[in-house]
């Protein structure tokens, strides 16, 4: 019997590891664009999941943004049925009219459709094909925009998505391995023109920055960036836990927070407490910047009778005596 090609084996092992951690029985849903990463993921999942007693569902999202997108999504779903997926379908989404840039709008529409499909099929997890290279790009982009530890932690291997776990089993697999696996399996991945379009920052990182870093610093760079993300994520989890305890201790029954209690915290924990509190009060995480948290922090650490801090989502915080208090705007 011929030996299993190493990239195929590595991807199957990664998928098996991710699925073995799922607590409840039920099908898993693979989000597949037809690109090399998610195609390799789909091929591994349809091999591994049935051996663990799980059904498999594949969904290909048609964003309707490029000519031929509907046909391509249908072709991916057709391949999946032949490959042995229990169910495979195309989800057509409307991207226009959503807030944010086109990439963000497409992502939001895609995730909504995936959650809806997961509900329909009773899927216990949604799997995406993000790789170690995607993670390295995410870390570099976060570093360049000064995102802080939350951004440097990159993408988690698991998070909640509308009540369904979102799993990224390939975060420690290289893009060269997904391409090699597709080649070995005789699969022809689709090349997304967006991935090479220089008008996207991520494409420029992929095409120019990462190759330049590898040339300058050696081939271990991608792996090291991904490891940085894992290390920072672990520190973030510890700091978030401390912040949760500190937030509870600083709370006043009237809904405010004690300024002296906040002042006694280390800046790293205080920043997280204020960030968590602002989110709890309704400030949208995507719009909540360092500047907003800095204005809240100044009410604690640089108090000189200044006016309120206005946060996104119509949240206003002012300081009264020794307390930070939310007040109605308008
Ligand atoms: N149109 C789509 N339909 C279903 N899932 C998608 C679609 N686009 C992206 N995804 C999911 O999101 C993941 C990340 O997509 P993104 O386009 O950011 O990265 P990528 O590295 O180009 O992935 P791929 O090679 O699989 O297209 C994909 O691996 C896939 O699981």
C-alpha cells in the first residue's frame, strides 16, 4: 500500500484533533470557498468525520460579487456531494447595503449564512480553512496598526459564532501544505483574484511583506509569527480573567465603578476592565478604539474635572465624585 502523502496526513491529523474535542454528537459543517485551504480542509473532514461517527455538511457561500461566483459555488457543492458529504449546498448572500468596507461586509454576510446553515442542519461546529500563513498575516497587520495584545493574539483556534463553535483546525498547517494536499488528491482549487489584488492590505502582506521577511530572516518567520499569536493569546486569557475579577470588585450598586478601585489596578488590567465595561454598556467592540478607552482611563488617572467620555454606540461616561457613571445621551 502506498504511504499517505505527508501534507494529507498532517491535515487529517489536525482535523481529527479539532473534532475529537467536540463535546456533543452531531454533524460538522465545512465552510468551503473552493480555494486550496478550505478544499483541503473539506477533503480531510469528509475522510475523518465519518470515522468518528459524524455526518458532514458543506456550504459554499456565493457573495454575488464576481462573475461566475454562483457557478463556482455550485461546482464546489457538487464536488462535495460526490466526495461523500452528507449534505452540500450553496448559500447566496446579499453584501450590498451593509456597513463597513466590502471585505468586512462580505465576511459578515458569510458568517450569518454559515450560522443559519449550521442551525438548519443541527451542526455542532463550523470549520474554516484559515492556515498558519493567514495567522502570520493577521499578526503582521495587527502589529502594523498598533492593535495591542488583543490583535496580536490573531485568530483563535476556536470561538463562538452566533451560538455555534467556529473551529479553525488548520491554524498550524502551512498554505504550501494545503496546496500540496490538493495536488496529491487531484483537486483543482479555485484561485480567488482578491487574494492577489494589491488594493487589499492583506494581499500586499501575502505577496510582498511575508516573502521579504522570509528572505531577510529565514523560513521560520511564518511559524514564529503564529507562535507569537499563541503565546499572546495565553497571556490575554490570564489578563482577561484578572480583569473580570477586578471589574466585579470595582462595581458600585448604582451601576458605576469606583475610581479609587480602578486607580489601584495596574494599567494593563485597568485598560481591560474599562474595555469590558464599555462593551457591557453597549459600545460596539469593532468601533471601540484605544482613544476611547484612553479617555475613560483619563477620568481615573488624570482627573481634573474634565467632561464626559463619549463612546461608540451612544454610551457616555462621566465622573461624579469618586465614581465613573454611565449617563443617557441627549
Ligand atoms: N465563499 C465562501 N464560502 C464558504 N466559505 C468561505 C468562503 N470564503 C471563505 N470561506 C471560509 O473562510 C476561510 C477563510 O477565507 P479567506 O478567503 O479569508 O482565506 P483563504 O486563505 O483565501 O481560504 P481558501 O483558500 O479556503 O479560499 C476559508 O478557508 C473558508 O473556510
